[in-house]
C-alpha cells in the first residue's frame, strides 16, 4: 500500500436512495453500492460453507464484483478474469479472461452488461461482460499528465464514468465511448473509490484536505483541512461521511464538507487506517462504522459522537474493508483469516484460514461471499443459514 494516496467522494446529478440492498442482490462495485456502505441485509450461516476455490496462479489484490451469476476480478499477471459463480465442482470454472500485460488492482465495476476497470499502465477499459471483448479504452497519457497506475475503482453517474489515477488527476469519461469530458488535477495520487450522494463531489487525501467539487465542471468549490492523509474509501451515512486517515484517526465530516464533526483515535496504538469503513445500524438504532486498522484490530465506532464501541484483535494488519450482512460483519486480515463477527459486540462467530494474506475485501452478492488472497486463491462461500 502506498504511503501517499487520495480518497474521493463523488455524488450523482440526482440523489439516490440510501436503502440497503438484500443479500440476494448483485455486488456490482467495490463497496457494494454508490455510498460505499459495505452493507447488505439478511441472515447468514454461523459457519459459511466453502463451495469452490480457483487458483489464479497470480497475485490478486482486486476485490471481486458479483453480477448475474458471474465473478469479475483483476489480477497481477492473468488479466481480468470472469468466473462462474455457481461452479458445478469444488474448483471454480473460468468463463473468460481478458489478457493484459499490465497489472490490475482496480476493482471492476459492472453495469448494463459492461465491465469497467483501470490498469497499472494508466489505461481505463470497458469490456463486454458476457464475452470479455473490449468495447473501448482510454489512455490517460493522452492528456499529457497521465500514464501512471489506476487503482481507484470506477463510479458510474448517469452517462458518465469517473475514476482517479496516480497521475494526480480525477477523470470523467463518457460511458458510451470513453470520450474525455473533463479531468481535474489534484495535489497527489488519487487512489480510493468514489461514493455517490446528494449532487456533490468531494476529493481528499495527500494534501490533508477534503475538497468539494462541482460534478458537472470538475471545479473545486470548497476545501476542509483534515489533519492527515486519507487512503481508504469513505462511507456515506445520511448527512455524514466517515473515513480513516494515516494519522491513526477515523474522521466524521458533515455532508456539506464544511467541518469535521468528530475524530476517533484508538487510545493505545497509533497506526494508520487504510481500510474503508462499513456502516450499519445496531439493534438500539444507533449507527456504527466498522473499520480495519494497521494496529491489527477491527474497530467499531459510534457515528453520533465517535465513541469506540468495541475492537476485535487479529494477528496482522487489516487493510481489507469490512462488509456487514444483517447482524454480522465479515472482516479479512493479512494474517490469512476471514472473520465473521457480531456487529453488536465484535464477538467472533466463525473464521476461515485461507493461508495467504487478504488485501482484497470481501464481496457479498447473490447469496455468496467471494474473496481472494495475495497468493492468488479465490474462495466462494454459500452464506445461506
């Protein structure tokens, strides 16, 4: 993970409903929805059943997308893979692969039978989701500033697709053909995945500022000092935005990007937060953010005032972003384990030892959990109780 990164909060031209989707729905983008909530409703088994594994034979840092019975994920050497979600055997079945010499860390976004992702050469791709055929591509080097890796996952806003690049630019392309609509130069690499809410665009990170942007023009309208770098993708809950920083803090910012409402700082160990938070509601109707830390802990923080509710210890850093399903939360660690915890208490319910460390986050869709480790093994679990 790079030490200098940016996060983005993007909003659509029209606000969309923030209601959580059920476990049976697709997982079409990095955090499962436009607000990066990392949340699904429904009940899961106390011990999810492993259905199949697939050996990519290359490192996988890209979080999967799950749409219409297919699993899409980027790899370090094997290009973009499409696997059958309901593989008939214990080993996953490959549907197709888009071969690419460049590394892919960008998590794919799938919409209307198209797959969108960026690569380490600075090229953004649109593929046919059914066949893997390339529909168009956009080389960021064409702007004169591009050509560096794209790790940020894409967000789709109406007829536009938006993503960030390590060339310090935020790009907006026409969804139909990849034509450049605008690009905005920032003060550092743009790493994290966009989120959508209430017609506003926010960019924050290396310069320790949250910048409010106009989506139509890409121009900055306001800036807020955060006091630390931002690397994990933000989560939006109502009128609040939650994000972790490299300064060992979790921040809550008001929806207008005008002020910091609170800062949570672990009392004992000071390590960066590289994970993006998941947000949900407890039985008490209290909203909570759950985030992994490089202090080897999973943290639950109350959204109303930033009070820490519980922590769960792992044996290594937690860069993967947690996913909440109903009253449970999945968290993956570089210690090689996927954990299932109670949202209310942080109590461990189940764990799976996958061997290699988990950088890619869990993807939960169509009744399945899919996650890949850094040794190239893809795991698919049945979540039915």
